[in-house]
């Protein structure tokens, strides 16, 4: 059960409807998902988060599929079930295959394991990494 009031399109203020319309147009969807409906109860927050998300997730030097896969990886690490589902669907729509998803999750698993080991052992960072990045 949501901890906030979900603002449905029909009940939304004109300001919130305008953002919902932009979300649907940008995502080429005929519905607004629950994340945005949850933010709809705070129009300023909805506007800010949507603008930031839209800007960052747009294609740039990193393509849209890679950005979605990174989002899935971070969501898996953070344990956000909602975002895992949402961005896995978006990545699949952009071409991610089952094999790519499995490989992505393998990278997430080994990265989390190795991060925990390096952090727990307080391994010092090699100077070469700091100065050359190699």
C-alpha cells in the first residue's frame, strides 16, 4: 500500500496534468505509472523530479539502452523493486534481451561482492588508479 495519496489523471490539477501529459508523450505511453502518481500529490516535487529524470535519461554520449541498464543495476543494488520492474521494462523496450539482462545481473552480483570485500578489508586504492585511471 502506498504511503502517499496517488493522484490519478482525472483528479489531477492542470499543472499536474500537464506534467503527466509530458510523461506520456515522452514515454510514448497512454498511462502514467504509479511512481509519478505518487509524486503528483506534491506538484513542485513531481515537476523537479520529472525534469531531472527526463534530462538525464535522454540519449547523449551514453545511449538510452545503456542508461536504462545502468538504472536497473543501481536499482537492483539499492533493492528498489519498483524501479527494477520499471526500468527493466524500459530497457527491454529499447532492445535488452534476456541474455543481456542475465549478464547485467551477473555484473551487479560480482560488483557488489567485490565492493563489499574491498570496502570491508579497507584495501588502499592503487596510485596508478588515482593518477592514470588504468
